[in-house]
């Protein structure tokens, strides 16, 4: 399969064979020269759509599916885009008009956002715009709304490109008679701030960085009655492996924290299911590795754990004060009520829930095993 990790050497070598002049590093492909014209859009990718990273990854998947036809296979198809730098190839770079994009969700000012928490203040004062857009100078929090709209349009164009190539893969499965035997799970590793809370990339505790898609397509007849169904229950990426194991008729390893999503696919409500979503963030390497110095805490205290349900979002820090947002009145996560008298009971409740969750999901690599003369034996 095609490797797109690290320095992208496989892709760059292939691109060179297509006649492109390869610069010193992959990122340099997307560095517009001085004096570029501003036509109200982000610069177009210098790579044609048939040679883009997204097309290259999809082509590799199609090649693999052809040679595996009639044989069992598993494929993890990952697309790098949408991802900084936000430069889409034609025609995707002009697919969305910046004027049609929604404005970012944020407080009234950078100062208002910074006042919410010390971590937010640090991120707003240190995250560079070039984290998302290579040629932009200054802080992400200083990017004008007009440029944010262009960034969002470019991002959505890249999303449309991925959508097109996912469609190619599904069509190939259909044409080769493999679709009716293939479980498809579409998800992502993280989200993108895109100017929300005056930030770019994946940062902090905000849901924009962690709220990701989850689409499960089961070809079996027992799932026919739920096709197109939207489930509002909280799911997490730890549910993917148990779902795959369940579909194959196997038990998930005991150390897996997630649960199979197939009951939802079959239209059944699981007897027990989580009532909140959780995520964690280690920000030791933020601000050039100086986060602990800026925040005045120990390096190992630079971490957070967040949880949210339908009522509140709670963020616990190892070395800083917690956050609590009342999502009924503050869906934008703008007002910290952790120390507000009216929410003190809720803050204690969610802190206890967070502790219970952490205890339940501590390292369980050998949980459920006993030592015997034959070595480790799994308890049933």
C-alpha cells in the first residue's frame, strides 16, 4: 500500500515521475511565491486534481481492491486532506464561495476568549496562523474574518475532494461485486478549529477539535431497515475496533474500552451505553515546548481530560483550575461556571464522574488475566 507518513517520500517520488519539480520538502509545494494575486480565494494547489495526495491514496486503494477481488481483505484507507495547508486543487478550490460560509463561533473579542482560562489565553497568544496557512504571518487569533472565510471555503473544497474519492472506492466495490460483503466505517482522527474561538488546527479542549464523523455501513440484510438512520448517542473512536470484531463474529480484546456499534446499525438500543463523550489533550509540546513555563506549572501537569453530555461540558486539568460550561444556556463554550454558586453542585458531580471514568479506563492491558502453569490465562 501507499505510505503517506513522515516526509511523504513515496508520494513525492511518484509526483516527480509525473513531471513535477520537487522542492526540498513536501510543505514547500504549497508555498506561494511573493506578489501572489488576491482574487478573494486562497491560492490554488499547484498539483492537479488527478495528482493530488487524495487522488493518489484513492488510486492505491483501487489498485489493491482489484488484486484482492474474490479474496478476504482488510483495508485502512486514510486521507491526509482536509489538512493544512488549506490549498485545494482545481476545481475544488472554487467550489465554495467564502461569502457563503458561516462566521466562526467565538466570543465577542480575543480578550473575552482569553479571560475564560489560562490555557485559552496561552493558545491565543502563541498559536501562529502559519499552523494552518503556510504563508500567513502573525497569530491565528489576529487573522481577519475575510481571511477566515477564505480558509473555510478552501477547507470545504478539500472535504468535497475527499468525498469524491470515497465515492470512487465505493463504486469500485459495487462494480466488482464486493460491496455486499464489505463493512464500511468512515471516521476521522480529529476536527479543526477553522477560526472558531480565534484558533486554527486542533487545539485545546474545544469540541471543534474533537467532534468527528462516524458512519457505519453494514451490507447485511438485518441492517436494511436502518439505512440512513442518524444516531444521537455519544460514540467514540474506541468503538471502531469492537465494531469490526463484532461484525467478524469475534470478541474484542479485554483491554478495549469501547463497545460495538452494530446494535445501533440493527436498530436496537444497547442495554448499556455511555451517557457522555470523553477526550484528552496533552499540551506539553505547545508553544514550542514552553507551555509549562508560560502557565507556571510542571511539565507533566500539561494535560487535560474533558467530558460532555447533553447538559454540561467539564474539563479537568492536572495543574490548572477546571472548566464547566452549561450547554443549555451556553452552547458555544464561552462562560466558565465552575466556580459559580448556582453550578457548584454540578461541578462537583462532574468532577466525580471524571474521576470514575479515569479509574475505569486506566491501563488494563492485563486486566482479566490470571497467572497459571501455562502462563497468562484470560478469565471468562
